[in-house]
C-alpha cells in the first residue's frame, strides 16, 4: 500500500459576504493545480455553495446527500475540467446553512476515509462566524481571511480574526486583501489591520500578497471559468499565481492549533515518519 502524503489544508474565510472569497478559493485551487499539484476544493459555504458553478462543473450529488447518509464523501467528489477534485456544497438549503459544530466535525472526520493523494485541500467556508464555520476553520492548518479596503469589510475581518485568535486560540491567520488598486494598497491595508491586532489582541497576523482589482475576474465568472483559464495574462491571474507560489514556500505545520483536523491521520503519520 502506498503511503499517503500529508495534505496542506487552507481555509478561505471572510468576515462578510461579497468580498470575493469563492473567487479566491477557485483561482488559488486552479493556480496550484497548474503548478502540478494534486488539489481538492471543498465548497463548505453550505447555504450558498457556488464553487461548482464558477468552475463550470455539474454535480449530480452534493454534501446534502452525504449528510443524509445516501452517499459517501468519495461518491459525491467529482473531477473538474481543471483537474481539481471538487466536493460540492448544497446551495439554498437552510438546514445546511445552519449546520451544527457536531455535524461539521463529522464531515471533517469523513475526509480521513478519502483514499486520494492530495497536496492541497482548499476549504471555502461561509462568511461570518457561525459554529460550523469556526469548526471548519479550526480543522485547517492555515486560515486566509479575505478583506476589501472598505470600513465594513475591515471591521468584519477584524471581528473574525479576534474570534479565531482569542476565543479559538488559533494561529496561522493570514490577511488576504482582494480587489485592491495596487500591491502597495494591499500591503498598507494589511499593515493597518495588523497594527490594530497587535495593539488590541496582542497578536500579529501573517501576509503573503494581495489580489488587484481586475474586471476580467467577473468576466470569467460569467463564463463559468476561473480567471486563470480565461485571462492568464491579467493582473489578477498574475497575483493568484504569486499566491500559489508563496503557498508552496510556506513551512509545513507539524502540530496545528485547532484540535480535530482534516486528514488528521496523514498528519499524525507524517509526524511519526519524521521522528
């Protein structure tokens, strides 16, 4: 039996909706896949799941079938034309939007039964800080908080970071400015928010890069594509490629801070192998 490699798990979150969280998730997944990595995308935005639409995929089954006990996680997984393993959420289902922490934990545990070799799992969670969102983010090794440069987005991003770092005791929190006018603006936005975190939370957050505003991102979504496919020469595609490259340079996390993890046994096995 071939040893399964350990999987890097990145949760993509935001304090409020409409800041481009799913756009970031799908384009980062495609950018990592284009670099030759085995990528899985879990659409955990369970009330308004739309990653499959954005990737031009048609899902016969989704997470609602898994939660009802009708299908396994493996059976609802599909391969998109970009070569990404996609676990589709269920759109417009109120009971899924209000998933409990226990149900979220059962989903996390089910990932251990997936036999696939996966380098990166991207978890696209719902906006806000519901119990299921916090459970999914705690089960990730890293958390990217998508933010726009407007007061309500900044306030909500700070609120999310506060809950994750203070109440949940989670680390590896990264700020990802989206739809900024320049990389300089993105860096300044990070500095402003990080200063507040250091001052009031006594915590510093991490930064990799920002995604510049690009009208081709919306044009790609309208064509059920990622901007990486439709317009690889644009500023946004360049930024997503940079984000993917920087993700590959991050040090592996041996002991994540959140308790129950996605692919927990692979993480434990890789620690045993290294010791």
